[in-house]
C-alpha cells in the first residue's frame, strides 16, 4: 500500500441507540476512528455495470486494514456522509479494506 494513495481524512462512526426517559429511541453517531483513506466516486461506466440491487452505490473507499469495520457504519468526509454498504478484504489479506458506500443526502 502506497502512502500517497490515502489523501482524504475520514471519520468512521457507528450508530449508538439509547432510550430516553419516555422510552423513545435516541440515535447518535459516535466516532470510532479518524483515518486516511482514498475516496473514489464510481464512474458512469462502473455505475451502469453494477447490478440493479446496488444502484445507489456512489463511492469506493480504500483504507488500511483495521478490525471492526462493518456495514451500517458511516464515513464522514467533511460535511458529507457515506453509508458503508459492504466491506471487502482484497485477497483476504490483512493489508487493506475496500468499502462500497452510498452517499447520504440528509445525514
């Protein structure tokens, strides 16, 4: 993995659900880590080649390997939020991760 590839600073957050005094769910997003990543928008051709079930996928994010990254987490790139849809470990090696994400409009 080349260090220059990772030029975006992203914050990984996980969902935390608690209950208030009325028993209603209170959802917050807690920081897990802030890491360097390579955020790549999916190009038009790739977008058209993807299966219809993944039509909302908008970005691929590459980062160094770390444990505990799961779908349903979010990545924050400045004011933009990316929902992690899938976590891929290329070659099943503990070198890096490829995250398939979709950008959230109202996060």
